[in-house]
């Protein structure tokens, strides 16, 4: 029940109580305090109750209806800023913190609440901006030493001056540096995306060709675990967007489907065109994701229990990047899963056939 309805009910109750008091006072005046009024009414063939009923019907009831209508209008107008504030708060996201709520200018409690809310939004926007700048600058500064360390280790491995134990140690360190480099690159990408510094191309991209290319790559990646990769359908679809980012999206999704799978499992890919929409689905037979973890699956660095296995490499940023790419192309992405069952990724983006 909204505050407006609750106030209206209270207001109606008070009006009815007031009308009842008026009726009681009128009855007392006509019957108890002034018996002559009762006698006069009797000579006219009326009783005090009949006279009181006519007064309430023709005077009290219209006034009650008018008071209720006026009260409803005034409460609706008074509560309008609260409804606007509620709608604004519901739309608040990390990328909409720059928006401000218009003030009423009445200098009342609601106007003061609007000022406080706008100040809070400003502080949050500044905090998020500082976090983005720190992430962007930190990832940029980390790239240079990582590049140097990687080059030195690769050079040491090529020279062949190390014994077997040292070569194994250098190889392991090189793998970790490469993994750290991927994390830094992912953080830099997301920080730029949050700040709106990534410009996307708007070319006509044959999405079905990209899917076929990634399907071929996925078959190669799946061979060590003997995972069967199948392309169930691949309709001809053209998508307006950035070819490089769309390829990055497909690589992230197929890489996840293969990494978080079981030996001799399967990955089923399908691309279909449906009423001006490109619908991509990727299903895999991994261990599944519990319902309590699905709401956080797109959070940065969030990884389920299966990903904690030392045999599975990952940074926990792939799905965050995938969601950004899909949303930047005007689409949506949904993941459904059950422990021990299929994990399904569904991507929808505006698309069209070759004929337009």
C-alpha cells in the first residue's frame, strides 16, 4: 500500500468521524438541548432523525465528497516529488551517477531531500570516477614491467643456458606472467569501458562468418580434453557493430564453455535469425552453476567452485567483458544453469538477413 493511499484512508476516516460528530451534536441540540425544536418538527410531520438525515444527505455528503476529492488531489500533488525521486533511485547505476534530480524550489522537506540525494549522487560519482582512474592508471603502469619480465624470461629460455630445473621454473613463471598480463589487460579494458573511452565501429558484420571461424578455433581448443564441439545451426545474419569486439565476445564465451566443461563433454553452438534478431546460444556439459551464484555470474572476478580448480585458468573478467560488448551492441545476454546439467548462454542482438 502506497503512502498516498494510506494517507487518503486516514483522511477519509477523520472526515467520517467528523461527520458522525456533527450528526451527534445536531441530534443533541434538536432533542435534548432544545425540545421546542423537536415539537416544531412534530407539527410539520417530521422527526429529528428525518430532519438530521436530510441535512447530512444534502449538505454533509456533498461536502464529504468534495473534501475527499480535494484531499486526494492535494496528496497526489504533494507526493509527486517522492514518486519522481523513487523512479530516479530505481534507475541509478554505476554509469548514471552523473544524473541529477530536478528540484521543486519550494524549500520544503522534499526539496531538501532532493538536494541531499543529488549531493550523495555527486559523491558516489566522484568515488567511482576515482576508482576507474586508479584502475586504468594502475593497469597501464603494470604493463611495462610485465612486458620487460616476459621478454627477459623468453630470452633466457631461448639462450639455453639453464638446466632443466631452471627451465621449468622459468616456464612456470612465464605462464603466470602471461596470466597476470591478461588480467591487467582485462582490467584496463573494463576501466576504459566504464569511463566511455572505448569507441566502437558500426560496420555491417557477417556474424555467421565470425561464428563459423570461432567454431573452428573451438574445435582445436577442445581437442586436449576430447570435448565435442558442434555447430547446430548458423543462419546468415548481419550485425551492425565492431567486428573485433564481436570476435572477442565469441572467444570469451566459447573459451568458458570449453574450460568449464568435463572431459569428453560437449559444447553446442547455434546462431539463428528470428524477426530481426540474431540469437546465439552456447551450451556446455560442465558441472553447472548453483542458483545462488547465477545472479553474480557477471561480477568481476567472481568465479564458481569449479573455476577454483588449479587445472582451470581464468581471470574472472571474461563474462564481464562479454556482457559489456553485448550491451554496447544493443543486445542482451542471459545465462541459465543447473548443477550437473547444461549451462546455457543466450545472446540476442539486433540483426538482419543478407537481403536486408
